[in-house]
C-alpha cells in the first residue's frame, strides 16, 4: 500500500484505505498503528505529501491523529474540530474522539 498524491482527501476513500492499512498491520504482526497529522519533523505546516491523516481519514483540520486497531479506529481531535471531524470522516469506520 503506497500513498499516491493524485487524489485529494475524501471521506469515501477512508474505508478502503483503512482496510488496506489493517491488512498491512496484520501481515506485519502489528496490533495498532498511530497516524499523526504532523510530518516527520513535527512541523506545524504539513506538505501534501505528508498529509497522512487526511489521506487515510479525510479529516483536513490542523490538529489531530488517528489510532487504528484491528476492530476500531479513532480520530482524536481537540474541541475546535468536533463538528468538522464528523462532517469529514466516515462515521461507520472512524470514531471521533475529543481530547
């Protein structure tokens, strides 16, 4: 599973991408995976090639992360994004969590 940058983040792309991530996790023997919003340098401004959270979930806010487990995936956001996260992610596959 490789990220290509030809398609912008959309909620309907989240479920198949989450399924592919879970398959890769199973193959690697992982019980969970953390998908941050930040880039490799923990920078405030994330380039499109590093927008992992948006690519996986469709969430476009400036702060948050996702924890994907074999049976559940949570998108953790602060109070500023409580409404936005529900509009941008597939609620059948991702559970918004306020922190």
